[in-house]
């Protein structure tokens, strides 16, 4: 006998349930990318903390005028939070998807401000952040239903 449920006015049958959507893999991918981006932020933060003269900046400086030690702490803390949200997203936590989107926006913004120091690195991280935002917003529900 098939177990039937009622959700949003639509009757579903569990006997024909094929499991999670194929799109749910996007959220798993986003979680892994978030862990990587968090690690990248952590590395950038540690470099900025321990070697102030490592980053080469044009004469006009960064988009904002900030000490590299403060910038290093910003990257390090943001990186740790992104890694934690990445593990939460992989675990299928709704709060982690929400926090992940917010942190990905902050990560992209932080790298936009850091673009004068290392443009290729910053553009790479911004691109990964956009992919994470897409995966968490568009396909997040598919993963949590699995």
C-alpha cells in the first residue's frame, strides 16, 4: 500500500518517490566550494597578518584605506564562518544555506575591495561566490527535501 501525503494541495505517493532531485548536487557542490573559499580567505588573512609587505598594491592603494592587519583579521574570521556554513550546507541545514548566501555576498564584497592587491585571485573568489549564491538559492530546497 502506498503512503500518500498531502502537501500544498498536491497529493503525492511515496511509492513512486525517486529520491532527491538531480539538482540537489548543486548544494553539495556549493558546500564544498564554500569550504574551499573559506580556506582561501583564511590563507589570505594569515598572509596579511604575518607579512604586511607581501601584497603589492598600486600607488593609489586599495578601494578602501585599511591596515593589512585589520584586513587579515577580516579575511580570517570571514573564512572560518564560510567554512562552518559550508559544512552546515552539506549537512542540509536551512540556517546554513541562509548564512551561506549572506557570507558569500560578504565574501564577494570583501574581495571586490581587495581587488587592487590581487585582481585575478579576487575575481576567482567572486566568481565562486556567485556560483555558491546561485546553488544555495535556486537549488537549496531540492537538497533539504532529500
